[in-house]
């Protein structure tokens, strides 16, 4: 049996990923991940969240690196995984309207956290400041949903406020249009909600990247940083609340 360890830097595995958190509705992608020797911990329904997104991992949990996880509900299945996580339950309850559904929705990239300081929960913000993170404040409450992380200094986003703020600190930020990613019950989904890294140089997508209006720019950007796209299922890109890497093979 291959050995594995916690991912030290959230969203930035350095080795092939061993397990991810993912919506329990992503059946085809979960099947493909299994074929890639990646275990999925399906996120179950949280009835406090809006129905179309009530299984989205990026709304229910936030991996802070190593074994630290903030979550809405202590009964999340990852608490029973092979690797025991240090679960921090936040005080604020989830809600079915913005901003009560985005208390944990922020993008951690190395020593930086991209979030809306008005909507992220106090526990995460305190953790960030105590541990010396650079907080990049943006207008978008769905920050993690809106970001595809390529590496520690390069991201793709479909949000103008993130593009403007992150562009001042990160080396390279690609802005892409909205509207090409599906999300049932909404006009469209977000770029970060349909993807996640499954290796240091591999980004997995829930759907076919060619279905995105800006697919050529996305592919060129990802290739520029020696990453490749892995399509987990056929059909248009669909926002499933992200594919969150939790631990990786040694």
C-alpha cells in the first residue's frame, strides 16, 4: 500500500494526490478519480445551504494545510478518513442566502488568502492574521469558486475584483469570461468550482475544457506554467464546488 501524507499547502499538492473532497453529485468525476488512484470523500447535503450548491465542498469546508480544516458540520465524512484531521467548527451557521453561504469560501495560495473580509468567517480571518498570511481583500464573496489555482503565483479567475486585486500581488493572473460553466439553478457557474489540482502539474476539470469560450487562453496559460488539464468527464464544464485535494502520495 502506498504511503501518503497531508498536503502542506492547501490547493498546491507537490505529489500525486491521494484523496480529495468533492460533491457527492459528481458521479462520473468520482469514478474517473478512482481510476487515477485518487480516493474521493463525497460531501453530503447541508440543508442550510441553497439547494443547488448544498453539497459543494468549497462552501462546507476549508483546508488550511496539513491536518487543519475549518468546517460547517463536524460530521463531514473526511473526519473518518485514513488521515485524522483537526476539525475546527466555525460558530456562524450556514444560510441559504448570500453572504451566509460563503463563510468558508476563500482561496488559500501559499502564504496568501484571497477573500472578502466582510463575508469570510471570523475564525478564518483570525487564523490568517495570527499565522502571517497576506490577506488579499476582494469584493467577491465566492472567492474560491472564482479562482482556478495554477501555482503559487499564477491563477485564472472570472471575477474582475479578484483580477484587479490579485494582479497587484501575484505574478500572473488570467481573466476569463463568465457564462461557459454550468450550475443548475443559476445562470452560470464559476471557474474554480469546476476544477482542482490533482498533482503538482495537473489540474482536473469536471467537464471538457473546450466547452469554455476562452478555452484557448486557458490552455495556453496552464501550459505556460508546465501544467496540464485532466478532463474527468465528458460534456460541458459544470461547477460542482471544486475538487479539493486533502492528502498526497509520498
